[in-house]
């Protein structure tokens, strides 16, 4: 990734480009980069992107979905295992025919796993993918500009 | 079991070996020898292909024969396993798959070492990955040996030993010649075979009961001699509080361990993007969920059709429940249908073991070459190509696995799979999650998190009843048992997280802000992903 080409004209790539998400244009080096400084600037690009509003929004959407999701399915699973081992009476209570509470809870785990999977895939597709892809190209553009070479 | 079963099963199995070797040869003729090719199959698999391969890597013979056998013997309690194995995939999907695809290259250590001082972290993560893989591998090798004894009726020690050697030799050939591309195709072939076999048996069971699941369950309960208790938890894990706590511990290890298994993590690098990694996990959750649902039907079916007494008579652990069920569904012993179905089940079980060991061998050879060798070799020594080292590492791991498999041949090693999950959850998961989500995580924290989970997990097992102090232990003659549980997860997983936190807050190293920014941006956007 750290490919430095001293003859590469930095001003031809990524100069003054806005990322389209309201982020100010980054400071792009004016001339050829020395190797060490180029790597340092490439790292600055990531800090800059991390502080950008667009990235904060993507990260917020990811965390706001994932944190409650993980909490919910882990609590539900642990509750199921603990109930199965400590309260077999409750689990043995019949519901319909041969089916008892334990059977319903076990099948419920399967059903909720499929539902959680569907919800995550849908959320990622509709709420994150496009924004993340735009950020990806912008970040790579900036990094390329900062490094003064094709990564 | 008559000679017909054995001949047909051997023929079918030889067919599978021939096909897989043909795949390996075909793939290795077009290889370029790059690391990208060897570890990640060129990263060009489609989500569906990778989803089948993940399912192939994950559905071991222990699930196919073991879970349905447990259900046939103990009813509901066997089902608890399947639920744990499935729910674990939500952890992978939500927290690991996409992020790991975005910021790693080939192994777990790539993700962790990116923002740390590379050498100690790589050595730690590599060592724990190899440990997990070897534990899992030995369990599969020993399983292969006893499967031969069970299914082919050849109980002689020599047949078991040659099976272990044969399985080891084949997996080394697949991996060192074919790399990730051959291994992936073998997983796909095996997943299709295993799923088709399971679907056929499930349909036959349901047909036998005219689609009436209620009657299937009631018949199973009736034949078990336990009545309604067979359909509720408690027959296996409902004893004293010790065994209940032990099951909760195992449940935690199962659900948190999958996300730390090296051979599962390496599968995400075989697809081009994080989005493809997500879609392959969605595929695999569908396939794995369907598979475990069917094993439940097969387990209760075996209890209803064959009966727990006959199952226990054939194998005390219940591992022959599905083959016996197949024999009965096909028309009984001596009939053509029964012979064919039995042989198919036996061959599918072998294929399953073979494919799973190949996947694990590949992942551990990647850890040895990419993490351990790359960090430990002398700086100015002779530079060998990493892929060449990985091929030799695969052979070395094969030899170690064969050796351990032969030594452990007569031991009850079923606990090794649970242990592999416990080590993965205690040593690999904390360091992975901390590196992805904790800004202040430091090198010392990473190293402590790995060793702080790995050492307690191994140590507690050495002090547990599986090693000494009870008639079923590995060394029944001696007693140095101080830890009451068979699975260390409930203690060692929190210890792994605790050690990582402690190592971080006590180190005077300033956390690398820019490094974390890079990890965070890359993991969520895919910028700079290879």
C-alpha cells in the first residue's frame, strides 16, 4: 500500500477534491513527498476521515443497530440455556400435542436467528452500503493524493 | 453389518477421494504460487460459493452423527447443542465478518497487529490460532478412526491407525498442492453431499410418519421409555448443579467461540468485498440453520424408528444413530435400499471429516507461515517464499496431527471440540473485539488478552475431570483434579477479556490514535482493503 513514486505528479491526482459529504478539502502536499512524510500524511487522512461527519454517521448507524442487536440475541440465548438447565419443569409444560414450552423456545431460537440475520442484512444494505462505498472511494482518493503515488 | 455395506461405502468414499484429488490436480496446474492465491484462493469466490464452503467447514461429522445421536439417546438435551452452534453465527455476522474482511489480509493476526507493535502480537495470535486448530484437528482425526470402526465393523487397531494416517496424508495433499482454491471446492462438494443426504433422510423420516411431526415426537417419547420427559430438557445435563453449570459453560463457549475459529475467519478473505463476506454469512446461516433443523428431525426419527436401546447397543455415545436410521428407512438390513442408504451415510460422514480437516490444516499453515515464521525468522537470514513455508507447514501440521491422533486413538476425545471452541472464545475473540472497537487498546493489552485467555483455558482443562480424577478421564489412575467443570469457558472467557483490559490500563504505551482511526475507517468503509 505504501508505494512511493518520486516522479509521480501529486497535483494530478486528488488535488482539491471534495468528498461530497460536506467535508472540507484536505490539505494536499504541494510537491513531491519524502517517503516518511508521505506515510505520515496517509495516516492523517484516516484521522481526518474518522472525524468527518459522513463517517460519524455511518459508524453511528452501524453501532446503533449492532449494539442493541447483539445485546438482544445474547440475552435471549443465555436466558434460553439457563432456563433449559435450571427450570426443566417450566420447559416441560405442554402447549399443544407433543409440543411443550421447551420445544417452542428451541424453535424460537432458530426463527429469531433467521430474523436477526434478515434484519441485519437489510439494515446494512439500505442504511450503510452506499454511504460506506462513497467514503471508501473518497478515502482512497485522499490517501492516494497524500502519498503521492498509486497505492 | 454385512460385507455389502462396507464394499459399497468404500466404493462411494473412493469416488469422493478421486473427485477431490482431481479438483486438487486441476487447481494446482493453474497456480501462480502467490500468497493471495494460496491463502485466499485469489479472493474471487462468489458469496453463494463461499456460503456453501463456510457451511462445509462448519458442519462436522460431530454435528451430523453426534448431535442426532445425542437427541436419539437423550431427546431434548441434544437439541441445545444445535441451537448454540447456530446462534454463534449471529456474533460472526454482526461483529466480525465484514470488519475482518475489510481490515485483514489472511489471518486473525493481520487485524490485530495493524495498530500494534507487530512482532509480539503476531506471535501471540499465531500461537493461539495454531492451538485452536490442532485441538480441533486431533478431535476430527480420532473421530475418523472410530468412525471406520463403527461403520465398517473393523474394530482392529490397525484399521483405525491406517485411517488416521490416510486422512492425514490426504489433507496434506489437498492443502499443500491445492491451497485455498482446492480446499474451498472440496468444502462446496462436501456441503452439497452432506445437505442432500440429510434432506433425503429427513424426507424419508417425515414420510414414514405421514408428515405428522406430533406423532413422530410422541412415538420417540414412547419408545425412549422416558415418556414426556424425553421431549423436555434435563435427561443429560439436568443432574447435579455441577453438570448444569458445565452445560452453561459449554453453551457460552459455543456461541462465542465460532467468531474466533481461525479456519472460519480465513474464509472471509476468499471473497472480494465486505458486502460479499456478509452475503456469504447469510447463505451459510440459512444452510447451517436448515441442517440443524434436519438433524433434530433425524435424531427424534432415530429414537422413534430405531429406538434408543438399539442405538445405545450399537454405540454407547449414539454416534451410529443416523446410519442405523438410514438402514431402517431404506428397508432394513439385507435389503438393497437399506444397504445403499447406509453406505451413502457412511461415505458422507467420511467426506465430511476429510473436508473439515483440510480447512483447518490450511488455516493453521497460514498461521504458522504468515504469523509465526514471518515474525520469528532471523531478520537477515535466507528469505524463503512464504507460500513455500506454508506448504511445508501444512505437511508438518499433518505429521503432528497424525501423531497425536494415533496417541489419542483409544481415548474419549469428544471434549476436544468443546475445548477448541472455549480456547477460541477466550484467546481469539477478546483480542479481536478490542482491536476493532476499543480506541485505547495497546500492544500489552493485546498480548495479555491472548495469553490471558489461552493459558487459563488450557490450564483449567488439565485440572478438570476430563484429564484426571474420574473413571472416564484420560488418566484415571491419578488425581490432580481441582476444577470441577469439563468446559473452562465460563471462567476463561471473562479472564481473556479481563486480561486484555488489565494489560491496557497498566501499560504506559500511548495508544496509537492514528492507527485506531485507520482500523476504524478501513473496517467500516473498506478503504484500502485488499
